[in-house]
């Protein structure tokens, strides 16, 4: 099966199952609401983060306590993210075959997300450290470093989606990571990135065209246009993000395949029992 049929399969599956897409949207909103609520609670506990950090530098116990609270905060966020992701992935899998939610998988889902978070956190720290020295480097060297970071970020995005898809396809923790890494440099998802670039390019062109076509109106109602533009951008990005999740699942289904988590019997890669 070529890349184009996978794109078509993803689009058709979403178009024919709007109810599944609606549930995915509600689950994303639910996680976002929980995330904002937790951050609101943290802000109530620590209204002045700068003062707390300053005091922690002088008090070892306070510093250890803050580290423990940060770990607890991350654990709660990851647990909530794992819970919602498990249900979302189950809904995406239902686009291909019958799926029953199994919350005994939550522990391994949490471990996968914990590993992904650790990789992301280390990458984030390295990026911030290296970015300090970018101004001292030659222009070509700074550009090279930024390109390398961009490539790594892209590969991480691919690995994250493949790992999630492989997991919901029935693969255990280590097998899931191993198979995802093996397919990390596959050409299978080039069509996905190409379609994403085309969508973004068309959207940007439409925005620029509209601003030039209605220049006077745009200037007169600048704030309104900015607000509408931000809302439309969020909608386009979310739609693209959701479509890519489905696309990645069908890529994983084809190249990694289903397996039965209980008896470890591999299933056919076309998704049929």
C-alpha cells in the first residue's frame, strides 16, 4: 500500500466516523481543562514563584520539598495524559477494528509517556544551554545547530506517535519502543509531512491574501482580525494534529502490525483478525 492510500484511508475513516472524532475532541478538551485546573491550583499555592525559588536557594529542606512537588506535579499530569491518551488511541483504533478499552494498560502507557517526557526534558535543557552560546558562534554554525535541533524535534514527534500507535496495537513496553525506533527513519510518513506542509502553506497564503485584499478593513479592525486569526489558527492546527494522529496509527498498523497482548500472537498487518 502506498502513502497516498494511507492518506485517503485516514481521511475517509474520519469522514465516515464523525462521532469518534467528536469523542476525541471532548477527551482533548477534558485533558486541557484538567491541566488548566491543576495549574490554577498550583498558582494558588505558590502565588509568587520567584519568591519561593529565592527562598529555596537558601533553605535545603524547602528546595527538596519543591523538587518533590515538581515530581508529583509531573506524575499527576503524565497520569492524566496517559489516561486520556489511552482512551483517545482506543477510539482511533476503532476506526480500523473493534476495540474494547482496557485500563490495565494504563501502567505501561504511563511508563511510555514518562520515558518520552524524560527525553523531551533532557532535550529542552540541552537546547536552553546551547542556545546561550549560539550568539558567540558563526552564523553558519548557529544555523546548523538550529537545524539539528529541528530534525531531532521532528524525529521525536514521529517516535512519540509511533510509540503510542504501536502500544494501542497491542505491543508491550519494550517491543513497542523497539519497533517504533526501527520505523523511525522510514519513508512511510513523508506523505504525512508533505500533506501537513501543503495545508499550512495554503492556510498562510489565504491569511496573507485576505489581509492584502481587505487591507483597509484589516487596518481599521486590526484587533478583531488578530483575534479571529488566532481562533482560526488554533482550529487549523488542532485539525491537522488530530488528522496526523489517525495517519500515524494507520502507518503503524501497516508497518508494525497488530498483536494480541495476552497470548502474544501476531495478527495480520492489514488490521484484520
